[in-house]
């Protein structure tokens, strides 16, 4: 892994996830907080118009617009599709990006605590997870490496190294101090890690650590007309990253019946009952727990 | 207090507070759940257009449009102002209402648990609070009786007896089962109370109970340009209905400084960091604790 020369810290990719937006305001006044000696850091406010309207997005989810084919398709021209092209021009272009690493700051309404989502599991990222967890024991590391980085549709996939800082629980359009503090701390550790990597000064890291790997997404129950017919079971609510076994109740239908999970592995739900996922009637993501060895 | 002959159960006054909206759907299929022998119950979906757009409101907050002067002002004609007039026609008119009691169902992002907000403290309401608390020990009773009912701007002030069922914490645009269950249970106890009142069958109630009385609303800190300059202190977050004393930190400024509360009474914050209050840069409501004696 070569030296990281250019880093972008991105906030407000979703206009109603306030922590990153308010941290950008703070860092604009105190740029030294996110500066390090061995690389250049820039800040990007990704979706200012959605924030002005206090919404996740104006026309479509900005953080789903970064497939290479979509960036190349000039007919995709609504507000977020246009912002995606502008940001790709500023930080990319994807595939040959001038930015080596993007840190994209997000909030979730789910009880995920301070989570670091890594889009690939190479040595650099595995060590980043180890470093962040060693500095911040409450941190959770999730690998969404089910496809190569360049096949992801996330903003942070513009750069060859992209990470998502995902902190919750925080309702949309709210600033919680605990969540803001976690986001600032995790971002600081990531920047420190890059600096230590660049200067060959990494401390001894633990030989292994616990992490999660995305497996699948579950939908909310629907009736025969496609109407929402149930909700996340109260036993699951807020239990992000707690184990789920076959036969455990997972949904409660509005008529009172319970639906049990029938999977054949020990699953770890996360993004449980995330508000933004209702648009697509999604209930949660599932993952497997794994031991990352360095 | 005379017999209650007509009750309206209202949901969706705010389009992104989902519990009441989903309970209305359930009760439309099972009207017997909210029917009692001694009075007629009707259901009202107050702001369907805001719900379609997954927003609190289209043009302005519907639950602030029920002052008598505003209902009479035909120049107030945006969507919610028009809905207010239509609902006043359906359930009122305020001052001479055909509906004896309105139960308006709300969610908050604040950690208020199952709260019953009463707009007056007459014998009927004081006993309602006692009955609900005796059936549901986790319930909190708040009197917002700082003005007479007819001077309130809330929807439920159309009727001479109006109550607000306010349940949280629930992010906007989410259905939590625990919150839905609390709302259904509290509504059931209120309807049972009315039935018992009407039939002179009230059980022995406790001689006294703890409740809260609204005193004032605090704003989020602003700088000299009127920009938001801070957030609710992490010590206060989620501590709705816990005591606050002079000198306790209440806000954290974005530059890290703490702001302490300087009031001269033991205050009980609620609606702490409610998402919807950011529109007006409000941080929380304060109340006093009081003992209600029957």
C-alpha cells in the first residue's frame, strides 16, 4: 500500500444527517483539527440543497449515484445525479481519482453506535479497523466488501480507499452530542492512522479483532397488495450487532402475528429500522461475525 | 362533569409521526377496539397530504392552527390552515363543539415514554390522569393548563375536553413496536376511563399522584448573527422528566464551552432535543413536578 497523499472528508451526503454537517462547520473554523503533516485534507459538503430543505435528498439518494455507468450517463441529470458528477469531477474521476481516500460521514437512526464501514478488506483497511478499535473500544467495524470498491455505488467509492463513518442512534434532523463526539473521535483516529501509515510509525496492533461482514438485506413484511403489513419485532429493535438465530421472532405484523427468521446462519442485524430505508421498505441489514487476523 | 357522548381519535396531525397513523389503519379494520357502549367514537386522519410526502407538514404546523381567531380568519388559507378549518367544521366548531372529547395521537423523538398531556386540570382530567397511571405505571402526566383550553392552538382544543397522547422516543418516519404498543395501551385506558366515568363505575383511585406542569420553553444557543451555536448537553439528552437544578450544564456550544441553567426552581425538562422543534430553534420544554390530589 502506497502513501496516502490526498484525503477528502465529506459531510452532508444526506441533508438530514446533521453530525457531519456540523463537524464540517467546526473544522472550517479550525482546519488544523483535520490536518496532518503527511497528506492534504479537503472538506466537501456534498448535498447542501437537501440540507437547506432539511431532507435526505431532493430527487434521489446521492449515496447511490456513484456507479461508473451512472456517472458516465449524461441523461441522469436530476439534482443528486448532477451533484454526483460534480463531486466525481472534484474528487475523482472514479477509476483514476486524484483523491486517495474519502471519509464519508453519516448518521443512522439505528442503534449502531460508532461504526466504521470499510468497502474492502485489504491489509491497509484491516489495519485501519484494528487501529480504530484499539483507540476506541466501542467502535464496530463492518466490511461491505461483497463487491470490489469500483462496483459500489457509494460516494466514498470514488477513491481507491473509501470509508464510511456511520454513527447512531440519532433521529433525522437532530444533533446529539454523544453522536457528534463519537463521529469526531472516529474521524480523528482514521486521520491519525493514515498519518502513522504514511510515516511508517504504526504502533503494535492486536493480532486479531472482531468485525462483521455484510450478507443480505431484509424487507419489511408486505401483504398481497404490496402494502406494509408489519414492523420490526420489539426483541430486535435497538439490538444492532446482537446475534439472531433461526426461529427468533423478527417482525410483528399489524394484526399481532409474529414472523420468525428462518436463516441458516448466526446473523448480526444492523441498520435495524433505519428511517431512511422505509422508502424501499427495507427492515435491516444482516451480517456475519468474523475474526480479522492481521 | 356531564356524560361524554362523542369522542374523536385523531392520528396523523403530523405526517411523519407514524404510530397514530398505523393505529388508525388497525382500528379501521377492528372498530370495536375503540368502541365503548356509552359513547360514539369516530376516527380522523388529520394531515394525509403531509403523510403522503412523509413530512411533518406541507405549509405550516397543523397543530398550531386552532386559535379561535385563526379559525375565523378566511385569509389563512394554506394547506394546514385549510385542514384546520375543515377539521374544526367536522369536530367542532370550537366553542360549541359537537365532539365532547378529542384524543390526538403524537410521537416525539424525545425520551418521554408514554406521556398524557392534559390541557386543563379539572376534576375529570385529574381523575383521568390517576386512572391512566394506575393502569399503566410507566405513564407520565403533564398538565399544559397555563391557559384555558379555548386559548390553546392545539387541534385537541376544539373540544371542551382535549388530550394529547405523546409517545417517544421514536425517530420521525419510523414505526417502533414498543412505542406503538404504548400508544395503543394508553388510548385504550383513556377510552375505558370515559366509559367508567359515563357509567358511574370508576374504581377507587389513588388519593394523589405525581405529575408535571409546563412552565417554559428554552431555545437552543444562538450566536450574535442568530446562527445555531450549540446543542443540548449530553448530560441532559434522554433525561426527560429528570430534575434540573440551577448550575447544571444544559447546552454544549460547538466551540466546546458549556452553558449552565440559571433558573431558580427545580425544573423537569421534556421534549428534550425534539427534532421538530429545530424549525424554531427550540431545545426543550421545562416543567415543575407537582402532586395531584383527588
